[in-house]
C-alpha cells in the first residue's frame, strides 16, 4: 500500500485498509487507514512459527514457557503465617539481664506447609525459644548475627516439619526484633 511501509514497520501486526471511495465512506485521496492493530498485537501476540519435517506449521514454545508448564503452571503466591505472640527470652550479659523479643513470620508457597506449621506450632515455639536463649548480646547487635539467628531458626522450623511429616517452609522472616 504505497507510502505505508514506515507505519507497517513500526506496527507489524497492523491491518491497513484503503478506503474504497464509496459515497458513504470518507475520501482520503489514496491514504491508508490504520485499524487498531498495535494494541491487539500487544494483547494477543502471535507465536513464533516454523515448518516441521512433515511440512506442517507449528508454534515454537519458548524454553521458559515449556519449563513453567512442566512445573504445573503458575507459581502459587506466597502465604505467610505469623508466630504469635512474639517470642521473648531473657539472657545474661555479664551481670546484666537482657531481654530479646522477636516477632516472626513463616513464608511458604504450599498451603499444606502453613497448615502443618499451625499443627506443629507448640513444638516449633519450644525449639525456637531454646535456640534464642543461647545468644550473645554482641552477636545480636550485628546484622550478620541477626541473619545467622534467622537461618538457624529456619533450619529449626524445617527440622520440625520434616520430623512431623509436613512440607518445608520457604523462609522465615523477622518482623520485629527488640533487645533491651
């Protein structure tokens, strides 16, 4: 359609029509009218195509999409479970008694893992309290010390889940961390 190729280069899935000069149609003196292809192309992109050995056209499935489909489709959204009330322990630093209070949430993408955590929460709380009570004040003040405690707590929760036959949780997050 003469004169439209720059437009077609920018919008490859755009339909181009020339008005036919019918009395009820607007005349545009040889110009083309573009009909909504760019939005449609973005909403409904065409797959890449290739000829197979039998001469049939088939769609090429990207490797990422194929791997995603093999995993059972879309990934489940993250689910969170708050360990409530916050865990509180006291420990000694020299002659001073310190208090540690931590609010935690467990994250999983499997609802069965969250259900299992709820059933096992007394055992999980017990093990986390024992883990937290053996801390050094100075180590809790550094980011590395907090991260180490978080990783150890996650390992403890996963050990309980494994022992009790529940699915693994994905992560453990500190939502509040107070040392006095």
